[in-house]
């Protein structure tokens, strides 16, 4: 019989979820024909209808097993996933890949780009926020360039994203102005070359905006009547700077301290 031969062939070729499904379909078609065309006077194979339908139902169930199995395995794979490996491509302001950029997710450096401008960032699933969104930061301190991109981590364990660097140009400089005896100097004029100017508060503190990126050195000029003026270099956006003004009458000139 053609139908029987097809069923045997399908069974012989069962070696994957797809061929199991093909085998099940072939079996259902074959058995259905036997039930629907059953003729007691015929010399063809005769199977009791109850048994045939039981086998058909079993074949239908068997045919759905590959799909159910694949769904279960995918669910298990996602639950077993503990680390996302994100490939980041870091580009300079002109859009070219750059090497040597440092990548981080918070404040911890976790990767550095290679010659092709890419780096793999490992992010543990347990550290993800509820929405699965993570921001990856890229810094190139030598060029005072910084950038960041946000990515949604979900089913793909190996996603990728570009990060374009740019000069920030708005880093702050803060610090304290005091005299030789380490007393605060209020109302002193503080100027950032190319940036803001202002006066120190009653406690001698100041905070001004620069035109530089984080880590880029700027020149700070401080003066007040009765004191020697001071010019001092300090990295923008870093730890506070301490500037010491010497009294003119002390003849000690000017002093600086980082």
C-alpha cells in the first residue's frame, strides 16, 4: 500500500523534532484512510475503528511534542542564562572606531576597546534592574571624550550597540580658598580661564562651570585685596582643589596646595 509505505519511510527517517512531526502527520493520514474506507469484504488491512482513533489521537499528541519540547528547552535556557555579553562599538566624534576607550556600567571599568573599536561587556543577569535596561558608559581620558548608550537586555544573550564619544565641555571645578593659617577666605574672586567667574562663600568654598571635559586641566585665577593673586592648574570634574592665598604684608608671595 502506498500509504503504508509512506508511513514506514517517515518512521525510518525520524531523527529530529521535524521528522517526528512528519511521521505523526503521515500516521494520522494513513490511519484515517483505513477508518474511513474500511470495507469488510476488501482484502485491504482492516483495523477496528476504536483502535485506529486511539492511535490517531496518540499520533496527534506525539506530533505536538517537538514544539512543546522546544518551548520548554528555550524557557530552561533563558532561566539558566546568568551573563549577557554585550558587544559595544565605540566611535569618536567623527564616527570612526577608536581603541583604548574604557567601558563601564556604573563606576567600575570592566572592558577596554581593541584595535577595531569593539569590546565585550559582561553583565550579570542578577544585577539587572526590573525593566532590564542598562546604560553602558565609554570614556577616553587621554582625549577627554565621553559617551554612553542604553540597551534593553531580554532574550538575546549577545546583543550589540554603538557608543559615540563627544567632548562634554561643561565639567565643574569646586574647591576651597584659604590663607596661610588655613582660615577660609570669603568673598575672593575666582575665575576659570574660558569658563565662569564667581566669589567664594563665607566658608571659602566655590563651584564654577568650565568649558572643559572631565579630567581636562583648567587654569584657576584667585585674587582678593590684601592677598597675592594665585594662578593654579587643576583637572576639571575631579576632587576639590585647595588654593592658598598669601597676605601681601607677609611677603611670602603666593602659595598653592593640591
